[in-house]
C-alpha cells in the first residue's frame, strides 16, 4: 500500500470506474444518434487525476463499448491503465486537454453531414435551433490535413484551430467537439451533426436560406442551451439506451 490511506484508494477506484462507464455511455449514445463509423470515432474524458484521457479501445465500434473496453492514455500515447489497442488519433484528445484546462470531455466522429457541409466550403449558419449553439462566431476549420491526427504536433495544431470554440471541422475528415465534461461534449457533437443536416436539407429545398441574426442567435443560445438543459438532454439520451 506504500502507506496510502485505503479510503483514498477506494475513492480513486470509484472515480476510475465512473469515468470508464461515462466514456462507454457516451460512445453508445453517439452510436444510437447515427454517428458511429464501424470501429472508428471516439470519445474521451479527462482523468480525474489528470494523468491523460480515458477513451475506448480501437478495436470496437461505439455501440459495443463497455467500461472494460475503455483505457487511460497519457500524453505520450502510452496505455497506462486498462488493456487493448490504442486509437492512432489519441493526440486529438490529449493535446486538446493539455491546451484547454477547461475541457473535461472530447468527442471525435465522422459525422456525414458535417463532412459534407465543411467540404462544400459553406460556413455553418444558424438556420435551425442547433445552429445557434455555434453561430456566432461559427465553426473554425482545420485544413492542414484530412489524414489521421496521429502525432502530437498535429494534435496541437487541431487544438490551436479549435481555440476556445466548442467544436472544429476537420475538413474532409470529421468533427471534434469539446465540453466542460463528456456529457456536454457528447450533446454538442449530436447538435452539430443535426445543425449541419438541417442546413443541407434547407439548401436542397431550393432558393436561399434565411437564418437568425446575431442578436437573435445569442438570445436563442442563452434560452435553449443552458448547462442544465445540456445535461438534461444527456439524461434523456441515456434513458433511451435502456428503452432500446
């Protein structure tokens, strides 16, 4: 025990168990929302002791993730707790968390609608409620590469492109969304997917879309997307997993 208080050890084990379950639940929620991509895409939560990021093993689809298929990866890419193969793109998570102390959760998916919209060169516009969460000022774009983010340097570049925004387009690749916790990051990713889908549908309808001005967008964001409501949406989505 090295003199460590057994009560402290129990708390640490409990925290580890909870964060692994959180990542598993996030993964299944994202899959249920149609954001899975075979075994690719991943969500992470900051380690309670700030040792790195907890994310799923690379060999499983999001809908298959259970707590024992989640492991802890440090900034150098070492699996320091848990087992299984590590995702190549771990630097997305570890470098964003290093650059953004306010971030407790990171989600990376290959949202079909976000990929389509960002590849078109169109900016995201607040044509729906969901769009107002991000606009203004809009979604920053990472265009350095559409390849996998497999190095710490590329991870730092993604973090730089993200800045203090809640999301960034990896153009021709996918999205990265963040939040103060993984619950918020997960809901943010789903809302971004829906915002992109709505804009594409609106353009397909013909004519030119209209959207909220800055004042209205900020008002809608304040009224709809409170911290409380984002967590209530998470609770709803979690309940749907048990119903399904």
